[in-house]
C-alpha cells in the first residue's frame, strides 16, 4: 500500500508539473467544477447544475465501479474540484479514497461541503451478516447499486441538489428549481417503465454479480442467485453445477450479463439450463449511445423483454 501511495504522489506531482491554470471561482463568474465517481451522477449533476457547473466522471460506463483503473489524470482533476459527488455505501472504497488523500484538496474531504455522498438518505439492501474475508468482497454498509432504482434516482438527485446548495448557497434557487423539474420528469418516466415492465413481474433470474437487487425489486423480478460464489469470488465447477440444478428446479428463464464480466460463464449457464441471456448495464455509458439515466433504465428493460421474446 505504501508503494501505491508513493506512486500516486508522483503522479500528482507530474500533474502539477504540467501546469494547472488558475480558474475563476464561482463568485468571480466561473463555473463550479464537479467531479463524480460514476457517470450516472455526472448526468444528474449536469442537469441539476445547468450552466453553473462543469462535470466529469472518473469512471467509465463499461468499467467495474468497484475497481476503476487509476489514471494519472484523476489526481489533478480531484485537486481542482470544487465538489466531489460519490455514490457511497463504500462503492468506491477500493480506488477513490487513496486518490482523494493524495489530491490534497480540503474542499472534498469527508465532513466538508464539497463532498456529496448520495447514499445519505438511502435504505440499503443486502447488508451482510458477516464481514469475514471468506464471504468475499462484501460491502459492510449494504449493496451500493441503488442507482438502478428509479425511485432512488429521485433521492440521489435531491441529495445532489441539497449538497450543491449547501456548498454554493447563492445558486440554491437554481439547483432546487432544476431538481424539481427533473423529479417531475422521472415520475412520468417511472409510470411508463412500470407499464413496460409489467410482463416481467415474477420472472426469475440469475446475474453474474450481486448488483441487480434494487432494479429487480422495483420492477418485480425475482433474484435466484449469482454466477459468482460470493461477491468478487469466481465460481468453481461445483458451484456452477449447483447453480444449474437450482435454476432447473426453479424454472429460471433468464441470465443477466453485466458487460464488464466475461461472457463465457453466463453462456455456459444458459446453454445448460435453456435460459436466455440479456445484457444488463449497471451504469450510464455501459453501451454505446446510453448517455443518460433514462436510456440506461430503458436499455435494461428492453434487453430483458427482447431476450424473453416479450413484445
């Protein structure tokens, strides 16, 4: 770990040597520079902040949000950030905290107004009963993939609006008006999505990783298991045989494949059970053209419906 920190410090110094032009502050007419951990939060923040903000996400939609590859460019971005927006529930614990430490930006440190934790008003699911290492890469605070629930999307966006308002109170009316408009839009979309997903109620599925529960419960799908033995632990042959038997017993018709996991094992499971495979995105940007939250939810719903040949 010490060597990793040293490397990060060297990367930070390299970023400094390349030059960091002085930016006008918000009070001087400049934009609020926001960095987010994942693309979903960047999409939300851009719509809430409007012309008052510039936003960029560190993670890309095709990456594993729990293990984003660290790039030298991350550190100067964090150093210059006015606000850092994170998903929370330790979703980013394996890569982001060390970067924040090295970036040496007091604005975005825990306890300061420049850090917005989107999990503040979330009720987590799947809180582990045991934190032993043999249980895999568990999240002590609960499953952090709540961004896939459109109802929680409203909670997330309100948290972002409130956080921006606290950090920049002069722009609070702008942020709160924008989030109110966004909520009305999400309410309308949610009605459409529930109607679209009606044929999926009661459909049983397995996924590669434990990242679908919020989406599944919102739209009435039933989770039966995962290809992984435990979060972050790849399956053994014995586990796969057990999973196939369980799927046959419960007549599971669907395998969800997240794009940052290999296709081989989901294909094997589907072949041995007769289930259909649907690509399932866990973040905005997980597929070409999926550049908004609405497109993310609609892609997943249509992907499942198409896999099951439901018009």
